[in-house]
């Protein structure tokens, strides 16, 4: 059994007891902190095997950051009725951010490895990429350029590592 929650970081498991701290309520430096009405969202996720086997971290991210449906009218466009903008594999890596690069015509992809296993991350990126590189958290390139095979950028990741990859696009890409 895994305990999933939204926006809470105080939890632990001791023996067969799962605990989730909902409020801290400190009185200093703000004597009114956490006062008032609160709403909490949590879920019990039953599964076989270990939390790693059950991909609990991935399900936790999906629970904490649910997809939001947007209703729109039918309109012409070049994309098919179903489309994935970006994704990563394998399952022990979670994509936590996709954003426009701060100082270039590119996209920043940030992932982390949660299961304690080295792997090769495959970033499935939008078509038209002209280059890719690993960056630090400030988006400064580090190391040699990465190979782009089709629309896939592959890069090794170490256990528990946070990895940031910049994927470059041409000026006329629409980014």
C-alpha cells in the first residue's frame, strides 16, 4: 500500500503504520500561520510488490499534477487528434518540467531518477530539433553535444540524479 498526497511533504512509514502530517502550525515568525480552513487531498494506492515495482513515485506525480482538460471548438490544425508533445522513458525517470529556454530558441527538459538505478533516458521531443546538450540548473551547457536520432535524445542518468537537457530548434520553429 502506498500513500499518495497533494502538496504535503511530511510523511513517514514505521512498521505497518503510514503517517501524513497535514499542518505544521508554527507560531513564529508568523503567529497566524496555517490558521483557517484547509483542504487536503490524499489517496491510498494498493499494489503488489514494492513501491518501486508499483511505480509509486510516478503515480504520485500524476496524482499531484493531474492533467487539466480544456474545452475548445473544432478547428483546423496540423496535429492529429491524439498527440504527445514530449515524453521520457524508462519508468524510473520522471519528467518534472518542460519550458522554453531562457536565452535560446529551445526547450528545457528536466527529469529525475527516483528508483536508485542507472539508466539511459530517452527524451521523445518535438520534431525539428537541431541540437541537444546536458545543462546545469541555470541552463548553461555542460559537456559534448548529444546525438539526436529522429526525435529522440538519449543520455545516461545516475541513481537519484536530477538531469536537465536543452534541445535547440531553428529560428523558424515557432518556439
